[in-house]
C-alpha cells in the first residue's frame, strides 16, 4: 500500500527530529492521550464535575509542558539555524506563533 504524505498547516518546511527529541515528545503526548482518555471515562461513569475538571487541568498542564518542550527545541534549532543562514524573517514567524500561543 502506498504511503500518503500529510501536510499540516500552510508551511512546506519540515523538521527532522533526533531520536531523543522524538522520544521525549512522544512520552509527553502519550501522557496527554492517557489523561484525555481518563476524562472521557470519567464522563461515561458520571464522575462528579469537579473531579473531571481537575483531570482536565492535569491534561492542560501536560499539554503546556509539551508545548514548552517543542517551542524550546524550535528556538534552539530551527530559529537559530535560520538566523545563522541570514533568514531574519524567522523572527517574525516566531513572534507570530508566540502571539497564537499566548
């Protein structure tokens, strides 16, 4: 079966991640998936609202940690590499994404 390449967003750039980076990000995503599954199970089991909200807060915290790790990696690699290559437009790109994240 032929593998179809997916494109997300409007950017055509790609990022080759190290095995260590992929491992750290995957571990964080798996934690988020588990927490989201827990929220769904809690709803299905009619768990009290505040308990569900606490679980949602934990999932949000895990997603925030994932975002910080990915952003840090992006700045330390992609942004630095582009600036060194003379592409100062990457700073505007970084500012745009920071506006969206905040």
